[in-house]
C-alpha cells in the first residue's frame, strides 16, 4: 500500500496511535483526590511509579532536542552540561524532604505563605504559572518540526492534533492519568533510546570511547553552560510544579528515594541522547541534530526519533495540564470549588493559552535559559528555608532574580562584565553575579533583624 510507504502518514499514525493508547490505558478519575493528587483508590504512588513519572516528565521533547544540539555543537561537554540540570532532582528531593519531615509542610505553597505571607504566594504562583505556560508551546513546537517547516500548514496542524489528543487523556484522569501513563512512556523512551544507540555506536570508529572523548573542555565549548546548569540547579526545580507536586504525593522516604534515583536515570538518559548530536558532528550534520541524524539514517530511524519526541512531549504536556489544574484549585483557591469538572476546565484554559505562542514562532531554548535566570532568587529562599527571615528577604531575592532575567532577555548585560569568553559567557556571568546578589538580598534583612534588639538595649 502506498499509504504505508509514505513517511508522513507513518508519523501521523504514531501520533494518533500513541495518544489513543494512552487514552485507553489512562484511569478515569472519580474523585478530586484521584484527579489532583494522583492517588488511585486512595493509594499513594509507589517507588516505581513515582520515579518513572519524575524522570519522563523531565525528559521533555524540548530537553532532548537541546541535548542533541549541544552534543552536535560541543561534543560530550555539551551533553554533560545539560545533564547537570538534573542535579535539580537531588536539590529538590533533599529540600522537600526537610520541609516535610522537619517543617511539617504539606506543599511548597503552604511553606511560602506561612513564612512570607499571601503576597509571596501570589508572586510565586505567577512564576510557576509562567513556567507551565512555557512548557506547552516549547514542547509542542518540537513535534511540529517533524511534520513541516515552521509556519507551514502541516506544522501547525500536527501541533494542534497532538495537543488535543494529549489533552483528551489528561482530562480523563488528571494527575492519576499522568503518573500511570508516565510509566508506560518511560518504558517506550528507554527502548527507543537503546535502539538508536545500538545503531549509531557500532557505526562509529572507536565506539563509546569516541563519544566520551569528544569535545573540548573549555569555556567557549560548553564549559560556560555547564557552570550555569550547576548554579541554576539550586533554584530551577522550585519553579517547576511538575517536579515539586510529585514531592508531596507519596510518603517522605519513598519520595526522597525516588528523587535521588531520578537524578541518576535522568542525567544518564540526557547524556546518552547527546550521543545522537555527537554522531551528527562526526558525520557533518548541520542544523537540528536529531532531525538531521534521523534523516541520514533512513525512514525507520526517523520514525523512532519521532516516536521518542512524541513520548517525551506527551509526558510533559499531560503533567503540565495536571499541575496547572492543581495550582489553581489547591495552591491558589485552597481547595474551594475543587472537583473533577472544574479541574478539567483549568486544563482546557492552559491548553488554549499555552498554544497561542506557537503561532508567534518563538525560540525553544529561550524557555529554559531566560526563565532559569529569572528564578535564581528562589535558591536562598529554599536552601535557607530554616532561617526566620522576614518577608522583605523573599521580595528582595525574587526581585533581583527577575531583574537579572530581564537583563538577559533584552541583551543589555555589559560585555565588559563577562568572566569568560565564548557562547553563554553572558549567561554565566549574569547568573554568578545575580546569585551573589540574591543571597545578599535575602540575608541582609535577616541579619539586620537579628542585630536590631542589641541596638535597642
């Protein structure tokens, strides 16, 4: 049949089949607890479910695309630089464990409101709402790139169809759908990645050692981004409700164990996926690494790469819908009006709003680097959570971080202030300076408050 020989038709089959499979397998949420908290018949997610959900929800289509492109540009240094972001799992896991076991807090929002007031809760909610908004368009655009050039009819149609089909199974079960389908999607991802590696590594002279020795350990060749990732991992996880929501749905020890395991698995997966870009570098591929390598290796591999993108994008998208729904009903409205039906309306709202930027053709990488800089002020707030700091500490730290993000976004950071040279030198410099200022801004009101009684005596 000519239809089965047509590559585009196979791509459409992958999108529709995988989405319908998730729709059939996803459990139907019958209670608010099922829909918003991921429980099934009042049972918490176990270690396997929670770990797989954490890993696959952070293996975004955007992330693995960027990892491959960094491998193409910088070799293994680029892959490790992006993998360094996965230290976020360790940071978030340890801090959330402390917040729960020592502080007795049941959510990030409860912690912030009890320590810094309702104003802090509003600002933080806006930050993570912006994060969730970015996750929608930045991941669906990756899917569109496999169906046509940006701006083409097939590009937009594939994005709309994929988004609607993913929304369909997310509406069915909310967080419980997300967690169960994450396990299935994680298995798909692992199998496809293994197949891809089994094709490219034997085709590379020197095998694995060639990949490990690729690249140049210098500032300009990925070193800048590596340090940025290490710095941002101290703050980045706390503005991602897809991650932090999963820190409060199982018992404390299971949660910590899952977060630690997720770090090792996630970092390994993202590094291995950068091998595709390194392979492309060896073969002279230009442009988008994953797309270029897949086309070079033929239709079957192209379909596998497309499938891995569909799997990762869907897992992130359904988690985004679930987290936004929980954010609105539990973190902001404190459980008022919370029901399965109102949760579904919230999902539809973020779907429509988050899809609009697709038609403005934004840059995918900006969803990570700029937003990651804007929230560096969260690092002292959470790392020093045990200090009895005043609300002013929160506002100063957050405000400084937002200013740094805007400076980066508008490209007005002075070149004379760069600590290093090469690509991402401005990103590294502003993150180092901004982090120091954020910690100073947080600690100054606290220290002044501590010494004030001595002055009054």
